[in-house]
C-alpha cells in the first residue's frame, strides 16, 4: 500500500502531475489537496481505471491533516508561479510561508514521508522545509528532495537538438548540478553521454539555454504562468524513481536532485569539490528504500564548468541562508 499526496493539486502543475501519478501502478492511495478545486480534480481523475483510490481535500475540517496522514510520498507544487520579468526569488515572499506551513503539516502527520519540493524558489524552499522538520525533531535529510529533474529533461532535449538528433533526446544524458534558478543551474556538458562534439560557443549558448529554459516558457506564456506540463512530466518521473527505489526495484542510473549534502557520506566529497559550501546542492544520487542511498562525485569537470560552479555557489549560499533565516524568524 503506497499513499501519495499532492499539495497544490488543482494548479497548473498539480493537475497534470496528479493525472500522471494516477497512472503509477505502485500508488494505491492518491490524496489531492489544494486550497481550491481539489474535490473537482479528484472526482475527474478518480474515474480512471488504474489501481489508486483518489480523494480530494480542502482546508476546512482538517483537510491537510487527512491528505497527509499516512502518506509515503508528498509532492509539493503549491504556490505562485513567475510572470515575465520576475526571478524565482521574487516568489519568496508568498511561497516561503506556504511551504513552511505545509512542512509543519508534514512534520505532524507524515514525518516519515519522502518530501519532493517543486515550489519555487527551490533553492530556498528546500532549506525552509528542512528547518521546519528539524525544529519539529523529525528531519531525515535522506527523504527531502528539491525537484530539479526538469533541468535534466531540458538538457537532454536541447543537446539532442544541437547535435542535430532532435528525435533522439532520450538517449542523451547530461549531468545538471547546483541549484534551480539561473546561474545556479550548472550543466556539465563535457560529460554528455553519448559524447557529442560541441564547439565552445555552442557549449556556452546551450549552457545559457539550460540555465534559462524556465524563462523561455514564462515569456511564451506571457503572463499566464510558467512551465506546468513539462514540470508535471519531470515531477512524476522523479516521484516514480523514488517510489521504485523504495519498493526495492530502484535503477542503478543516478537521479539528480537538490539535497542536503550532509545526508550521505559522499556529500562531503562534493562539498569539498565545490568549495566546502553550500549545504544543499543538486547532485547525482542513487535512491534506495530510505531515500538518498549514495551521493555520487561530480566526475571530471573542466575549467569552464568550474567557473560556472563558482558562480552557482555564490548565489546558492544567499538563497539557502534566506530560507534558513526565514524559519528562524518565524514564530
Ligand atoms: P499554479 O498557480 O497554477 O498552481 C499552484 C496551486 O497551489 C494553486 O492551485 C493554488 O491554489 C495552490 N496553493 C496555493 N497555496 C496553497 C496552500 N497553502 N496549500 C495548498 N495549495 C496551495 O502554479 P504552478 O504553475 O502549478 O506552479 C507552482 C509552483 O511550482 C510555482 O512556485 C512554480 O514556480 C513552481 N515550479 C517549479 C518548477 C521546478 O522545476 N521545481 C517548475 C515549474 C514550476
Ligand atoms: C522552471 O524551471 O520552468 C520553473 O522553475 C518555473 C520558472 O519559474 O521558470
């Protein structure tokens, strides 16, 4: 029996993500929580003839508690998205308190759940979640993930295009490390597998496109939000990887996620490779029954990529401290 809870289930990401999770046959209970419209989304999705039983919850009458109670995995796409001209950090003022309050609920009702944070700014909302769980004495760093899968998904699509093989995007694997905003997103194109020959100017334009792929969608949506469908795909893919690993059928292929580098011994090596800080970084991880089982090293990184990492770390330090201070100053 596996219960999955989506918080923010009626939103642009929440609806297609819930639809994709309904197709995951490992899930037996699918709880859809939102401050609006979740009963309607749940009624609709519940007619699909896959194994999970779907229920929708709203805030009144302990809806959050009921949605979270006994959850094995909680996926959080709750909060506001960007509009053109905004950075992800501009979402902090609204989304920080939304994520903090959800984390309080998780601490009380699903303290052992795997927690997958999608809400931006991920660089700060993951530390917010961690600090709340620490305060409540239930923090398990192996079980908390900032979802950065969309960066990895974009990287393989964009590299396949640049390599003139757009229909082969699935075969291109590119490590994308760091954080999830602008220059904190660091694609390691020199490690593209299978290898592709790219001149430096193509490497730089591809790097920029991967770092600012989210802005491409924000601009195209022209005020109607940010990536939702590709994010739902990426979020469902990562949630499946977590659940498959939890069921003992994990893949040997690493996943990338923004995690606490202290969660596993390999994190120390990554921390020293990137300059001993910051505390959270998107890294290749092997997942197991208890979440992060192994943090892999970053492999051979060239001088250009070292420069990108340096810039990422500078920004990330500030993003992380901002999240930590927010919880410290919260009542
Ligand atoms: P949206 O506005 O379409 O949906 C957000 C949903 O959250 C809404 O249904 C809203 O009612 C709900 N919500 C608000 N406060 C809530 C609360 N306290 N509890 C439960 N639900 C609540 O936005 P969206 O496009 O789905 O984006 C959601 C978030 O995901 C944004 O912060 C966005 O920046 C982020 N995002 C992250 C990534 C990533 O790669 N990690 C990718 C895309 C978007
Ligand atoms: C993305 O990468 O698409 C998301 O983080 C949403 C955004 O604000 O760009």
